[in-house]
């Protein structure tokens, strides 16, 4: 990352920071050719990280201080962050929800045993029936039922475990 002390070169750091938050929140911002796009990206990242990880404002200000930012720049950042925290949080939630607009509202499972079929006299295998209740973007509720054999259930559990491991690693790395 670039040094964030480039913020000190701004005549109106507060206005500059508000423009960065505007862009973070999805508004179109026209940056002039002489703008330091690296600094803009780094400050957007600091705003997103601070709000996304529910970090205290003082911790973000310490990061700026450690990067050599002046006290005036630190105060400008603190004022903008406090004033726009809810806007940034809303933008982050909307961005995350656009990955997949439906979300899991509830789930239920049951275990069934297949005793026989018309092709085989005696099967005796277990099947898990997983019912997923999804809330759609329009507010409607949709239920999906999935039947899993023991082998597919094992595969699903392993995949979820691997996904959980990645999420924990990413969370740990970003701290």
C-alpha cells in the first residue's frame, strides 16, 4: 500500500475524503488526471476495512498516524468516518448482498431410510432431506428441498468445512 500521508498534500482533505466515501457508496465521482488514484484506493480500503470489521475510529486514526499523516488529516479522516459510517456500512451490505440476492432464512433436515424399490427388493440406505428456506429480493419466501445420500452428505460437510477454513483464514489475515 502507498503511504497515506499523501492526504496531507490536500488543500481540503475533508472534501477529498467525502468524495472518496461518495465513490465507495456507489456514486459516480470524476477524478481529475492529476489525482493520486493509488492514494484514493488505499483510503477507500481503510474506510471499508474500518467499517466492515466494525473497528473503532481511533484504531483507523492510529493507522494514519503510524503512516505519518498530520494531525489535521487525522482529524479530517475521523470527522468524515464518524459522519459517514452508516453510509459506508449500507454500501458494504448492499455490495455483499449483490453477490447472491437471495439469502438463507431458515433450514430444516430429516433423515429417511429407503427400504425397497421396484428394482431392488431391499436397499436399506439412509437419505438426508435438507429443506432450505430462502428469502428472495422481493420479500417472497421460497423453499428448496434437497435429498442427499450418505456419500453426498459427506461431500457437502467436507465442502462446508473447507469453506469455513477459508473464511477463518481470510478473517485472520485481514486482522
